[in-house]
C-alpha cells in the first residue's frame, strides 16, 4: 500500500470541494439549521498565524459533524478589512489601502483553503466592498433618524507629529504607538452613538443567552450598572452647584472634599476666582499627555491641585469643604465630579493621605477598624447625625428621602458604559452619509443614493489640520442639501473599524441582496446565530456593539430576534514554545504554512485540537505536532488490516459504540482533546486486534473526519467506496455501552495485587478459578495457606492467607 502523502491528498480534496461546492449551505429551509460563526479576521500583511487556526478548526469540527447528521449548516467567512493598520502600512509603503487589502485577502484566503476549512465561500463578504458598506451606512442612517447618532465636542488623544486622533490602545506610555511623539489631549467634534440608551436592554439580554459565564461577567462589568443618588453640592458664594453621582449616599457625612476632572468647565468659568490658576493650568497641561487608561489605573500615584478660592458646601451637614482637580476623575464618566469619602474609598484615602486632607469614618464594624474600611455585614452608620445607628441600607433610604425633600438630590441608576465615539479623521473607513447645511443643520443622505462611495484619492495621509483627507476633496465635500436644495457639505469623518463588524453575521445570511440588508424570510429562518466563538479580547467592545446594533434593528422591525447570538464560547490563546504570547518581536510566531508544508493540514488541525483544554492557553510544541502526524500515519496504515467480514468486529463492537458516544458528546462540548484521545485508543485496539472489518474502519474515518478531513475523505473513497461528505454520522446503541465483562481487583489480605477480567455474571467460583490460573496468584500465595475467600460480585475478590 502506498505511503500517506498529505501534499497529494490535501490538494486533491480541496480542489474537489471547491469544484463541487461541497460546503455550500443547503437551500432546504425545512431542514434543522445550524448557524456557526467565527470572528472574521482582519486581513493583515502578516497573514494567518496558528492562533487563527484553533478557533476556526473548532467550529469547523462541529459544522462538519452537524452536516453528517443531516442538518442545514451555515458556516461562512469574510473580511473585517477597514481600519488603521492597513492605512498606516499604506502610508509607510506608498501603496493604496485598497490594493493592500485585496492582496492581504488573497493571501488569507489561500491559507484558509490550505487548512481545509469547510466555509461556504459563496457567502464571502468584505467590509470594504461598497455593496456591503451600503448597508452599514443604511444602519447608521436609521440610528440617526431615531436620535441615537449625534455630534458632540469630545476630548481625543492627538499626535502632533502624525496630525491624527488616536484610540486609547494606540497610545503607549503617553506616546504615539507609530511615531513615538508625546500625545496631547485635544477637543474635536465627533459623531457619537447613544449606546447608553440601551444599557438596561443589553443587561437584560444576557439572561436570555447561553454565553460562558466569564463573558457575561465582562459584559455586565463593562456596562457597570449601579444604583445610588444624584446629589447637588452648592459652591460657596456662587450661584453654582456641583452635581455628583454616588452609589453610597449613606456615607455623605464623610465627604470631606470634592474632586473635579481637569477638563471640567467650572475651571475655565471661574478661572478669575481661582487664586492659583497658574498651577492649575500647568497641571491640566501635564494631564493632557495621559490616556484615560493611564489616568484610571488604581496603582497610579495620585496627583492633583486644590482650586483655591472655590469651596463646596456638604448638603448633609452644611460644612464647607475644599474642591480639588485630579486626573483620576474623568469628564467622560458621570458628571466629571465626585464627593470624596476617604475613610471608605481606596483612591480617595490615598489622595487624602498624600495631601493631608480630613478623613472622617462614618461606617463602623466590629470586624475591622482599619481604614479605608469597606462595607461588611452588620455595619452601622456613625458620625452622621440623624443616620447614626442605622444599617447601611436604612441609612441610604433615609438620606435619599432627605435630599429629595430638600430638592438637592434624588435616587438614580447610573451606568459606567459611555456613548460610543463613532468617527475617525481617517481615509480608510466607511464614509458617514450625513450632510451639513447651514440652514437645515445635519441631515441624512437620501437612502436611494447609498452607497456613498469612498472616493479614490492619490493622497490618503492625514491632513495637517487633523481633519480627514476627504475634507480637502472639494468634489466630495461640496453637495446639495437633500432638504432645502441649497449648497451643503458632506461629513468627512469616516466610521471606525467596529462598524462593519457590528452586523456582518446578518449579511452572511443573504450576502448578494441589492434591495435589503437581507431577506426577512431568511433572517427569520437563520437567526439566532446558534454558536459564536471568538477571543476573550472581543467580549466587551465588539460583542457589546454588535448586540446593541442588533437590538436596535429588532426594535425597528428589521430582525426577528432580540439577541443575535444564542451561544458564545471563547478559546485559549496559543503561546510560543517558551510559553510567552506569540509576537514578531519575540521571534516565536508559528506560520501555519510551514506546518502544512512539512506535516500536512490534517496534522496541524489534529494537533491544535489535541494540544489541551480548548478554553485555556497552551504552548506550542513541535514534538506534539510530530505526535499528531504519527497518529495519522497509523490511521492511514489500518487499511492493510481489513478482513472480509461484515459488520463490526465482535471483540471491538462495545468499544466502538462507546467511542461513538464519547466523540459525539465531546465535539459538542469543546472537549476535542479527549475525543481525539478516545480515537487514538481505538486505533491502538485495532492494531492490537490485528484484523478489522470495513465497518470498523469506516466508523473510525467518519468520527475522525471533522478533525482530519483530507486523510479521512481519501481513505473512505479508496477503501470504503463513495464520498465521506455524503455519509451519515454513526449512532451508538445504549445496550452496547454496558460492559459484558468486568475487571475484578484481586486482594491478598486486603491489598490489591493484580486484576482479572471475567464475565459480568461470573460466580465466586469462576472468578476464583480465573485468578488461581494466573502466575500472579502463585507468586503472591507462595507457600501460605488460604484461610478465607470474600467475593463482592462485580467489585472485588479478597483472599485471606496466613
């Protein structure tokens, strides 16, 4: 028999699948459907890495299994292709981003096909295709028309060298990630999406879906719902109030100072009153170089300046308290001001300790006197006038009523979630379909004129004034107002990369529809996505944004389900062989092309599914890859053991049925490593038997097919006959899962010395006879005498000797 040759086999079957459209989604809407979704990749110039292959293979395994079980499977792939990395590469190398994108997609697609994924390539999408982003723009217009898209002045990270706004993740150590220039804070007019209006719906939706718990926890924490009170602190000698939100109104008597954000408008409004304004201005300039992330890190050394000449009045006790500005308070969170209760908040305590501010304990506990003291069970309120002696809950209710009666506060639910900054002053993104008219203001484009195409430009570098390169194209900018017909100007900001990825799963359902986002009949059939797998790094922003867009589309009657995804799982990262994260700088990146070329795609797939718990990180091991290849060599060689018998081999039948159950269950519960281990054990038993039937081999091939599709298709076609992709998934019989034989431990004086295998219904005499016939029995008995025999049926045989 010829030797296993992956290069020959794999290309052969990949061509066959392409030619016959083997994995095209069945059109039969009467079948049970299964919509499997993996996060579509950003097609970078570096190509795929082995980390991509792990989640893609996992859902490919499940999808292939479900097809063999007769289900209608939708398993699509596409490209999340707008965004900053491509634009930066294009600028650096003087190549148009469109060409860069198309070249990268071509390479990614080649790699995906070489690994043998069963994607329906007829449904391929690209977020940079005008026929795709036409509907991204359409969704934006619906958000605008429903009051959920608006423009507002917002502070952004600004690189003076690149002349561009940066996302927080593009700021490293206070400097631009690309050029190293120190970043400053700059206020710009930005498009915003009012995701905060959907905070409660996004929280409620988590109760309706099958997401792994750590994903739900991250979503809830990001939304950050908290119930407390809005409280107004009057400023002394001014017709002005500072409004704050607190989750602990019961601690208001312990508020000994206030802190406002350096960006708070009160500073500029009363700069003539602030006695140390020069120190304040200097501090604000220093803060402008920090990102929001750096400012809010708990470990950050606390900095700040007192606003001398500005004092607040604590509304609970009328006490005059100082007002400070500090970078740990953000203008983008709440009202940009806090009441500081240093006895019961770590950050406030550190700040008060550093600057010598008053600390008043207002919560008491028998368990702890150490400050700052967080609330524990059986806490009571102290040093708080009419709240003294009350529990925290009772004190909260009483102080809120007090504030409401005096019209200086009210009960309030707040969210940590902020509105979504939705515009970028860049070229490589979806144009925002809004027109500005001096007479009519911001007005939407007519939907019949979509898509608003991204114009071809020779110069796509950021402009020196910080605006999008589109702002300098008169032919694009100048237009007519759709409302009054007068002269008007187009919006020149583009959308962020998040836009196209917030609804792509809907377009897969009907990717070539020119009249609608997707046919409502098909949306009704395929939604929800049955299983969505992706990285934990996307479980907050991407997952939240896409859930928001989907829920909005549900509210306006476009989609039939409240939630887009029924199930969400996440995979562990593949680390380098040194157990560090793979990166070019560390020199530990593994290119899947190299593994495919040397060992074969099936080896890559088998190893990545066998390397460990799918949901946990695992280091790359070249020896593990070689082990996976040896296993496939053995599977290939089993064909030589086939005899002429029909059905399952008698001695293997029970084990085969158990393996069917094990593999069937494990594939569906992400336990790919234990499923493959069971198949390896079955192969060992086949070789131990020395002879197998065609049926034995056929079942092994089908069970292994989702993991290693090329070798199993080849052997099925050559040895069994026909095409494996047209076969049916094997089923097991319950009565075959029960062992006919049992393994009985044999004890001498209560200590297990060896084991014997006997029929399940064997009598004590039969078990003893089987044990007595062994060499082990003779060795342990030696010249001693048997005093007593104790047999517990099916469990143990104990022989008492002396």
